[in-house]
């Protein structure tokens, strides 16, 4: 009986005793069913003045995740609930002690500690920073699911200035077996040890008398339980040094960012953003590139992780052809921004790919939901549909006319993947919102073909959320920068690869039942 007796509010206390009564009448507990008289005697004794209330004892038969959610829900109602605040660390400690939180295949929980508290935050603060721009419910939801550190070991170890983050993932066939192809952003721009007392630019290396940040794309192949099959190495054929620009912040940017993996024509592809085109180095405007990938013919040693990715090393994943993505409307927006001196405000990036019946599409904007049909051989894009979803109305800012509006920082994320039956008519993706350079939240959403056969529309959207850290230093808190670059369905779980604070590469394991609870109609 004591397992359910927890000192909380009167309503929660009543629910605890409701469980006791259910245990007596329905035999839910694994313990022998107590006599009804004994149950009522215990109930009466517990409500007498001065009665002692035991501390909670969590057993294997109690849903620890649901307990954490219950405490978080109490804090949503009353952020100053002292009892709930005191109980949350205990509930999280018991949850994180479960085997699923101690490891997943070859993966282990993260241990990193950030140098500034501004890079991690609790549910109340993250919700407050949204300023009312929320989805479905009034609070950002914290997902307390297993979150593991990805193995990013390179054959040639990276120096202290480099970090590996923003991973993408794609299941592929390689050497006769099913494996996970992964890509990463490898960059000298990172916030791993930033203390928020000075600009991160001051930590960058100086090249030719200018602070310079360099980013490139690396790849690795892992087994389905995340054991490394091909070590991390630079993707060949990308030529990241061909792309550089002078950033408005005073630094020089070199390279390419944030690949998203997808499958087209039975072959792995990636889409990534170059910081600028080769002839546009006087300012930074990201441009997207498409690239079919070729996997090595053997499991021998990969490239050494060197800085040269123009000539693919033997045993490496390589890009066989770079194709510039072209969408005239986006080019006009970019040109207008250039005329107005707003180069830093417009970038062609974060367009999310999906494939239906062998045809490649890109989501240009999530709100309004604008879909492009893409010719992967030429990169030419043609708009096929644009539909606004009512759920995103809190994100809109009215401007000159009722037909025109801007959207507060809604961005694309991962490539879309099909959901399993009975939801196999929907494609699942992740988007995110920004409230400043270090304030991001995410949301799941599904898309479906429109009823009239013209393009696609958003069907369901989750509340804004963040993945709770399982690092002992930040347990139950969320990194304020999270970027999800890949989704994989496996049995009854959704696997999400994501980057944290421009520093870490992580994997979250979301039960499908939890995903479906979060997804609500977009109308």
C-alpha cells in the first residue's frame, strides 16, 4: 500500500487512494489482495491528524515515465508547487535508473557539462521564452525519453577546437546487411565550453588575420545497435573549401552545414547547405546542394578524417555529383534582401526532403506549408502547393494585408519518413521554432496528400517540445539548442538523431505510443 502513498495535493492524494481501492477490488498489485476491511482501516488511519506519510517507493510495476509526466503537469499548473519541485529530481532519478536509460545497444548516456547555465533550461523558462507563440497547448513539453551519446570516433582524432553534432541517419543495405548510414556536421564553431561571458567568436582560430569558422560533413556507418562498422570520416567529393564568405559578425565562414539523408531511386542521397556559392564570397547566403552518395565497396579503413574532401579517400562515403537547388521564388526573396542590405536575414536552408512514388519533394516553408517538386538531376524546383494550417496562427504576424503575413522563426528539420499502419498514409517530420540564436524548440508533424490531389497539407501537429537531457549534470533539463536531423522507425519506437548546443550528437528513443499521444489535428 505504501508504494502509492505520496504527499501531494488533495486531488493527487485522492488518486493515490483510488489506486489502493482498485488494488483491493481488481487485484492490480502483484501482492496478495488485502482484505477489504484492512484496506478501509488503512485509509482511515492515513487521514487522521498527525498520521505519518511514507516517502514514495517506486516498483517495476509503476510507470515511472507517467509519474514524471504527472509531476511535470503539476508544475505546469503551478510552477511554484514546492512539493512537485522537490519530487521531480527523485522521480527523474528513478526513471534514469531503468535499463533503457543506462544504455541502448552500444550507446551510453551523455556526461558532458556545459560551461554556462544559459545553454540548459527548465520547462517553465523555455515556455516563458516562447512569449505566447506555442502550439496546441500553453507549455513546451519536455520529453523524458532515453537519450544517448552517439559514438563519433574518428580515425584521426579531431583537435580541441572541433566538435561533432547535428547528425542525420538513414537505414541502408551495405555489404549484404542492414546498417545505419550517418552524417554529422564537424565544425570549429561550437558551444561545448562556452561560458557566456564573451562572444563565441573569440574562441575561433585566426586564419589570415580573421577569425574563421570551418564546417564540413562527415559520415559513419553503424550497425542497427550502433556499433561502429565504418569509422567517422570526411565525406568525399563535397569540396567544402570551395565555399566561403565574410560574415556580418566579422568572421569568415568556410564550408558546408547540416546534411539531411534520404533515399531516392534505391540510393542514399543527402541535401546540405553551402555557406555561399563560389562567386558570392563577399557576403554569406546559404545555398542548398543535392548529392547522391556512394558507399565504399569494403569495410576496410576509411579516410583519415583530414581537411581535404575534394578528392575522396579509398574506403570513404563520397558525393558523386553536387547539384545546386534552384527555386525562382527563393532567388527573388534573396535578391530583394540583397537590395535592402539584409543579406544576413535570408538563407536558403532547412528545406526538408521527402519522396512519394519515386518523386523527390522539398518543403520550402512549414508555415504556410509550401511544397516543391524537384528534378534531382538539374536541381530545378516547381511549387506544387501552399496551404496554411490553423494550428500555426500563434506564429503569424499580420503585415500589410490579410493575404500577407510573416512567421516567427518556424524552420524545417529532418527528412520525412512514412508512418506504419494504421497511419501509413502519413509522413512524419520534425520542425523547430527559434526565439533568438540560443532558443529553439521542436515539434512533430505529419503530412498527407491533399484531397483534391494537388500537393500536400499538414494533418497533425504536436505541441512544442524538447528532449530532456540524461546527463547527470543537466538531468531533466533541456539544451536550449536542439536540431533533429534524422528519423528512423524501429518496432515500437521512433529513433531521433539530434544535435545539442552546437556541441553534441545524440539519439533519442521515443515510444510510438508517446508520439501518437502528442500528435493532434492541425485544424
